[in-house]
């Protein structure tokens, strides 16, 4: 049996899955803990946790590159490994190993603290190792085209409203609606029914437009919500049918 198949089977073992998941969770906890002033005295140990975790991720990353031909059996080994390297998971796995690689170079400099910033992408590693996130991914993937349609319609509505509101309100409050970018900010928070209150129309026509956008926003937010909900229900029903067989 070829080596990359053995590595792929090893990576698929439950104990490997839980081992990597453990280091993902403690590294996330270490990053959160290092942001508290009360934990200032423990920042070096917390950084050590991050470093050890990134070393584990480095070993996993190398193993996944080597086993990539097992994931893409129809491709040559080199092409399969390149496909994995430039995939979403490949990018996330690469970012997760950066602290382990770059710390050797920048250990005695201020850059060592900046190295941790891209490490937040390890949160996305939970998608691979968490059953719940995988179900979410399947649900979103199943209705990708429908969501694209809904969000395209939302994007068009937001842009149209932002431009229109800018030209309506810029004369009455030029310090608030300085440009169309401010109009986009207003349109998004109004469309999403958040309403921070930091920017709002004061003219009668602007208020009328704001009311319309609020009502349209409620309807447009409900569309992707219903699409995603129906996708989750379909997945759950399929799983129940598989279990009952």
C-alpha cells in the first residue's frame, strides 16, 4: 500500500482528530487569554502554548500535503499536492504553522507579537474537525446558488439606496453624508435593521426612503434565512432516513 494512503488513513483516525482539535481549542484559548491585562504575567507561557500548537499544526500540514494524492486520486501526485496547498483548508493550515516557522527569525523583535495576528485563522480549522461546522458547510453549499441570488439582490438594493440617500441628504447634513461611502454604511445598518443611530436621514424624503429600506430589509433578510433553514431540514431528514435504513 502506498505511503500517502497510509498517512491519509492515519489522519482519519478519531484519536488524531481529537488530538488536533484539542490543540486548536487550547491555542484559541491562549490567544483570548493573552489579550487580558490580568494575564500579562502569563503571556510567555500562553505564547508557548501557541508555539507548541503551531508545531503540531506544522506536522499535520506536512502530513496532509504528503497524503493529498489520496484525496484527489484522479490527479498526479504533484498536482494533487498543489491543489491542496492552494485550497481553502491548505491556506488555513499554512497560516496555522506561521508562528512555528517565523518565531525562529523574529524571536527577539517586536514582530514576534504581530506574528500571532494571522493565527486567528486557526478558528477555521474547526470546520474540518467539528461535525457541527461540517453540517453548516454542507447546508450552505447545497443552496449556494440560491444564496448568491438573494445576496446579489441585497447588494443591488443597498447600493441603490445608498446612492439615492446620499443625494437626498447631502444638502441637509453634509457633515454626516460626506460621500456615498457614508450612504452605504447607513444603508447596511438600516437594511440589516440594526440601526445604530449614528447616521440617519432628517429630510422628509430621506425619512420616507429610510422607512422603505427598513421594510425591504426585513423581507430580504428573511429570504436567505428561510433558504438556509430549509437546507438544514433537508440534511437532517436525509440523515434520519440513512439511520432508519
